């Protein structure tokens, strides 16, 4: 078999092996243990193996029930070394830089933690999470658990994780991702509560907008109708006040017809008024000159037939005279001009003289 070259993790020896348990959780972060082949390259005080991890937790009184490996390699140690100690092992390979672009890794971490806590409700077994240094990736995963499951703000989660581990998260992309996750969580939390009110407000705004649109349309249509009516009246007035056209022109038939109908109504009204005044006068004269006091209807009718009624037209009162319309005056003037023109065409001087008189 070819010889495998095991590369040492950069600056791994600078970090403390195990952090404290994050307040309010069963989670803690620690740096990756190394196999004996890699640890022998460090001083004895800096070595940290799976056995060291188990002994330090045992001396601290911690019951570790699950180890989550978030490194993206298998060269540091074998997972079977953890399982031999009676500790569950879960490999969650995470690339050091691009994993924040997808939530699939975070969801897998959440499912693993939730499943373990569900199966260990009756004990206080802890969950150890590690990456290479136990600071950035492992710290971010624990922050996401605090934000998504315990509804802590991103600032509170970062503060708790960094205090427990003793180091701050160094990668700005991870800090921004934590703040973004907190913002999305708050939006998801508000949306179901405010959805009904938002729908009601949206419906009210739509109704108001439709009502305002209808009112604007009605106002515009009314203004348009009034404007059109005014235009027609102005055109009619201009046509009536304009000069009379040539004899052969017939462009003003509609105004002539309109005023002829109006004049006919006036004539009928005057005739009706004269008829009413005439009957009233006859009744007054009959009552004043009646020679009988009582009688049968037949005698009264026969007597009325023999009465010679004389009507005094001065007592009928004033009767409204029918004024000649503008169209009638125009036709009368046109007719006079046509008659005068015909006489002048015939060339008969006596007719012309009579006409000039």
C-alpha cells in the first residue's frame, strides 16, 4: 500500500482543547483530536487525542453521548476510536468556506441534535461539536442552533458561544450568515401572526382603490357629458345666430324643424286658452241671464239653444300672441327676396313700381 502523508492542521496547537458547555444547551465545542501519528510531532503538553478527550470530560464530570465531526477530512482520526468508547459518532463534512451558501448542512446538524435530544430526554448526555480548531465552523453551527431552535438573537448567540469556547469567531462570512439567519427567523415569526391583518389591510386598500377609480370614472364621464351637451348647445346657438344661407342651401333644417315644433305647441296652447276663455264667458252670460230658477235638465238645454249669445271680445281678456320664430322670419324674408328677384327678372316696370311702393 502507498504511504499516506498526514498533514498537520495549521495553528492547531494554539487553541485550548475543550470549551465549556454553552449556557442553556447540551452543546460544547472542542478542537479535533489527532491520531498518535500526528500527535507525536507536537510536544507532550500540546498533544490531544481521542483518549485525552475522553479522560478530560470524565474528570470534569461530563457525560458525552454524541460527537459531531464537522471537518472535511478523515486524516485526523478514525470515527471508530470514538465509538469504541461508547460515544455516538456522526460525520458532517463541511468545507471551510462555501458551506454558508447552503442550509443543507445546518439542517442536517439540527436533525442530528434534535434526534439525539429526543432519545436522551431522561439523561444529561452532552453533544460535542468540533471542526479543526473548534472555533469557526463548530461555533457557527451552535449559533444556528441557538437562533433557530431557542429563538435567540444573533448577538446573544455569538456572545454565548464565544464566551463558552474562549475564542471569537474569526471569519466574517460566518458572522454575517448568523445575522442573516436571525433576520430571516424574525421575518418568518412575524409573517404568520400578521398575515391575517395584512390580508385585511390589503383587501381594504384594494376596495378603496376600486372605489376611487369608479368615482373618477363617473366624474370624468359626467364632465364629458356636460361638456358635450354644452358644445351642442353652443353650436346650435351659433347656427341660429349666424347669417341666413343662400336660397338653395338647406343646412339648417334641424333648427327650423325644432322651432316649428315649438311654435306649433305655442299656437295650440294659445288656441286652447282662447277656447277656455270663450266657454267661461258663455257660462257667465248664461248664468247671468237665465229666466228660470229651477227646471229639468231638458228645459235648460232647450232654453240654452234658443238664447242668442252675443260675445264681447273685449271681455275675453288678453290672449297671448304667438311670436314669430327666427326661422319663420328668415323664411319670410327669403320669400320676399325671391319674389322681388322674380319680378325684376320679368322686367315689367309696373310690377317693379308696385313693389317699390
